[in-house]
């Protein structure tokens, strides 16, 4: 085809599209046709540059809006989850027609842990009390894990892709933070408004705070990577202060606790405290708790400090188990989940079913002012107790297997990294994951794109470093 003929085709197709769009807009009031070129571009990128689709999803994740129909048990995050479904379908099509498998990835301990968790979720979906809900939950887990773990590992073979993955989420998340703080300022930064001003982008302050705590170690680490240049380091420092301010204004006590615990872990790693001392300290702490547990609970029950706009009082309310509605409701959810587990300890009730099944397992003495008889307020508030109720003991153990192997691999990569830059990246990635895993004792968000995209992506970064370039001498991540 000559250049002249190509030009004719371009002008012809463009003119046809403009004419069709004007016709639909004027006569049918249909404006969505304007998005057709963008949809076509995205479709082409799936086949020629899948990594750009992954980056696009990461960029859009903080800005995505969740559409939910509780009665049907259906929810979807737009526009990110449809894009993830496209990656999932393409992955399986390529697997069927290409058949190329990297056995180094399949045999990695983290991958084995993920396979074990997914297989057990499949079994418990078959035995589920609500199979349609459970299989939908399983499929949604696949469209998180496949794009951001398995496709992500292959993408991170190119070291230059690690830094953009971080920044895509940080940049768009910064837009959400600006929106949230501005909206919050209209209500005088009150504690009550701090619970919902991040909507519609994040459901509430707990999910928002969890992701703030997740990315704070990354921004702190970027400041110490000299190869990134002065401009990037100054920007990282500024954003770090900005994220810390947003975390304070989120009034998310769980996020504060998770970041504090992450800081302790950082000091343990920095000062190379031996594992045996940590184990001995843990045993001593547990022994003291068992001896003085009655006095401890008596003391906690005397704390009647509720949540407050005063930060000191808000921190004090963390241990209020006598009158704080948020704390008591969380305990109510945990107790309900444990009762569900005791009734079905092996198979559980089915993935994703807790929110539909926990109502009869509430006790009137444990209900709070925010409890409902219908039990329609969401999940179990724990990444560990939730799977225990939904998929039995193996559901919780396989998730713990993922957590332990990921952290262990990250620490191993950190110790053996062949460059300072790679050492910092592996460290902040581990700290971010640890922050979320600590937060997971009090909340669970891995059924949402907001948390799953960075969570599985960060695990993929750790595994990619471990497999492909942990021992390379020239393993600097390019700017």
C-alpha cells in the first residue's frame, strides 16, 4: 500500500467516524460513541503492549468507582475490573495457543502458596452454601492474581517497569488525597466527616488509610535511592509528608497501628536483631499476657474514651472495648465468624458468603448501635478470620502460607541483593506488604481492586527480583 493510499484510508475512516458520531449525537442523543477510538486503542494494546494495559489499570485504580447490588451479591469496580477481565481472558488464550510456561515461576514457594489457596477456594466454592456467590468471588480473585502476580512477574523481568508501577498508583492516589482533604476542609476536618469524605473513590476511611500506610514506606525509600536524581528524591520527600498528613486526617486507627508496627519491623531489620531474640521476646510477652490477662481486660474495660477529633484521645480509644461502637462491632463480626467456623470448621460456608450468612450468628449482647439484624454491613473485618469462616481452617492456613512465603522471600532478596538500589526497593516492598498484613488483622480489603492491585503487584516484584536478577551484578533499576 502506497503512502498516498494509506493517507486516503486514514482520512476516509476518520471522516466516517466523525459523521457517524455526529449522527448519533444529534439524532439519538448518544454521546458514548466518542469513546470508540479510545476503546479501539486499548483493544490493540492488549495484543501489542500488555504492560501498558497493566500500567493503565494501576493508574486508574485509585480513581475507580465501585458499583454494587447487594441483593444480587454483585459488585464491579469501573473502569478497572473490566480491563482486568480482559487481561485474564488474554492470559488464558495465550496459554492455550502458545503453551509457554516459565517453570521457575510455577515452582517458586510463593506461587505454590497462591496455587494452594486458589485450589482450596475452588473446592470450598463447590461445597459453598451459596455457590454462585463463591464462584464469582473466586473468579474475581483470579482477575486480581493473574494480571498482577503472574503477568506482573513477567513484566518485572524488565527492571525499568518496577518504578512506574509504584508511581502509577501514587500519582492518581495523590489526586484522590487532594480531593479528600479539600472535601474534608469543608467540614472543619472533623473526625466524623473523616470517615466518608474519600467517597466515592474509597468506601471509607479504613480502606483509604490502609493504602496510605501501604505506600508511605515506598516514598520513604525513594528518598534514599541516590540514582533517582535530586528531583525525584525531593518529590518523594514532599509526597511522603503529604501522605503522612493524609494518614493523620484519615482518623484510621488500624492504619496508624499498622504503620507503627511496620516502623518497629524496619528497626528490627536495620539493627539485624536475631530471630531467636524475637522468638524469646514473643514467648515472654505471651507468658506475661496469660498470667495477667484478667487484670489487662479489667483495665481495658475501664477505658471509655470514644473516637475523637483530638488525636491523643483518638489513639486512646484504640483499646476501648467497653463503649467504642467501632471496636465493639469489629468484635461482634469476629465472634460471628468464629461461630460460623465452629459449625463448619473444614469446608467453611463458601468464599465471599460471610456477609450474607453472619446475621444469625450475632448475639444480642454483642450487637452495637451500628449492628443490623439483617447482617448486611459487609465482611468479617479480618484477612485471617474471614477465610476461616468462609473456607475453613485450610482457607486461613493457605492465606498465611502466602503471607509468610512472601515476607520470607522479600527478606531473603533484601539480604542478598547485589546493589544498594535493589536492596532499598526490596526492603520497602516487604515493609509495605507487612503494613497491609498487619492491617489485615483488623480489616480485609483484598476483595477490592484498591488493595489487591498493589498487594499482588508488590508480591510479584519480590518474586521477580528473586527469580530473575537478585544475583546480577548490574541489577540497578533504570530511572
